C-alpha cells in the first residue's frame, strides 16, 4: 500500500485523536497537550470553515518568531493542503490558544523570503517536516499568525 493511501485510511483515526487532544488541551488549560517530550509546542487554532462557516479547532505545532507564531501546512506530506489552511485563506481572522492563554490573530502565508528564513528553523523544531516536503510535489506553506489588535 502506498503512503498516501495509508494516510487517507488513517484519517478517521487521526480525526478522533485530534478531537481528544483538543478536549484535553482545553480542559486542562494547556497543561496536557501544549508540550510533548521531544516535540515542538502545540497550539489550538480556532478557525471558520471556508464553505460551511462552522467553527473548527485544530491542534498544530508552532514556532515562535518574535511576537508572531508560525504554523506549517504540511498534512504529513499529502498532495493537498490541509483544510485549516484553506479556511485561514478564506477567513484569516482567527483565534489561538497557547497554553492557558487565548488571543486573536490575523493569518497570512509567509512570503518566499520569510519561508527561506523560517523553513530551517521549522525543520530544526520538528525534523519530520523535511520528510513531508520530500514526499510531496507542492511547496509546504508556512503560515504567520500575527497578533490582532
């Protein structure tokens, strides 16, 4: 079985794990789910569905870049971008929870120059991103989350 077929088959299990992660993160104020040993920190992204208009929450690894945070639209190296990426492009005003704190953000795709600067830092934070990029023909976007006033 090829990798993408396996990813598609495991998506239902992954969706259940994601929901469980979100419940634990919210319920403990980030005490459980914000950090995992050996991994990058995680945030909860609250975004609005591009087609449905429904509120969605997605746990994602992040990298701090000054006051901005950077998230990676990798989808494990899948040929298509993750749904949350499409949602942010349609509705860039969103909120995040980092640990116990929540804040409003404005999302945008990193410029080519920003991506060149940030990609090595992202891979340093989680080496799996390099393999994901090797697996897909699309350039994996980096998304900048800027605090909203």
